[in-house]
């Protein structure tokens, strides 16, 4: 499943000379149109590569809008109203964040994302009339999940969970490692991260956040900050890797579900730390839609959420704003 809303702005920050000790295993591969890297301690040197790849493939058949045979594709095409446990978990969290963010996070934004050329269908010719017509079948209140059945008020309504599902896939793999009684691990998929315990040096895991420079497509090349993390999850959303310009106007991939248009505010990226990665992923996107001022107000109200906001000031310089406890675990790269 390809990542759509959340920019791949995170890297695992390791020295090139770092040696993985024998009881720490690293598994890397490709999934969801991106890469994954999973490091964990196993005293028995157990390699779970096959089990992890199986789980990721199973996850893809549920929530990938790019898989024509997936459950969510069938729901979007009105071929079924039945759901599975993956879908229900994501839907309920999406509903929670939709309400908390006053509609800034909305998985029914799919028709708009597609129309602007950032989704799973070809870009359309945009007019104000077209956007207005699409807004008629966008809105979380127009879809309902009861037990295991999902219903829509309009068959044209489509769901796009790319701004939350990748974070959930991290949680799924982390839960698997928990079941194997793994005490120290880092799970990273497309830049979204969940950690437990410590690395093979007995220290907290270190995560690099890229400087939000347009077309900065090489993770780790230009770092803005490094975060030390243990027993927490982290996700970042940004507007500097996925955008296009037309007639001198920059169109970002973050679409405001209320207006139908790409956001145009000063916020460049939002990094969120939470207990689970699905929550971090969803709020990172919600904050990017809301903009700096509203995002800061909301994060201060959320007791289990911390965030870093990178934005442009009035002179075009990069600035960083931290939530209450975030600066304690962050080191800026000069």
C-alpha cells in the first residue's frame, strides 16, 4: 500500500560504522510502495522475516487502495459492505480523530485527493464547480459502521486510509513482536516508527527528522532534528516531497476536506509522538490540514500527544515549535 498523505520524512539515525550484535536482528524489505526496517533483540536469534512479510501482505489485502482486490477497494466500488478487523480498527480511530480535529482529518477525502492527482486515480481538470460537486459526497458523517457492516449515504463516496493505515501497519508488526515476548525493538515502515526498550548499545532509539526542503527526497541527507525515543511511536506528515507546480502555483498533497483544496499555510511538517503509531499518523495529517496555530492549540489539549512543528516565519526562515514535553527528547541539527 503506497503512502499518500504522510510524507516519508523520517529515517533511522545510525552511524555507518555501527555493528548489530548477534542477538539484535534487522529485517529490511519493501511493502506498501515503500521500505521497512525492523530491528529487535532475540536471545535465540529467531528470524521472523517470513511471518512479518506474511502479515504485511495480509494487511495490504485489507486496506490498500492501490490493490484492486483489497477489501477497501471493494468497499469503494460498492461491491461489499462487509468489513474485517483491520478495517474496523482503522475506521474507529479515524472517526475519533475526525471528531477531535473538528473534521480536519477525514478519510472520505478520497475523491478530492484523486481529483488533484495525489490518489489512486488519474488527475482531473480542476474547476470550482467540480470541487463543489465533489464536496457533496465528502464528509465522515456520510458513512456509518455498525457491527461489521459499513454503509454510505451516497455510492460515490470513497475512503482513503493512507494517512492512518501505514501507522497501523507499524502497530500490527509491533504487536506481533510483543506476542513473541520481544522486549527491545524498533519497527519502521515508510518513516513511521514504533519503539520499545533500547537499542544494542543500551540507549534509546534515535530517529532523524528531515529538514522540510522542497524535493528533499533522500532521507537523512538534510536533518532538522534527532529524537530519542523509547516505548513510544512517531509519525511525520509534510508537504515538501509530494507536490506539483502549475502556472507558478504550488499544489501540495495535503487536501483540506472542508474546502476541497490543497492547504496553503506556513506549516511545513508535523511530527507527532504518541503511544501507538496509528494515532501518531492520523494526528500528523490532521495538524498539517489545520495549520500551525490550530494545531498548537489542539496538541496542548491532548494529554498523550506531543509534537514538533516546522514552519516558515514571515521572512521565509525555518522555525520549530515544540509541544510541552517534546524539546526534552529532541536535539536540533545545526
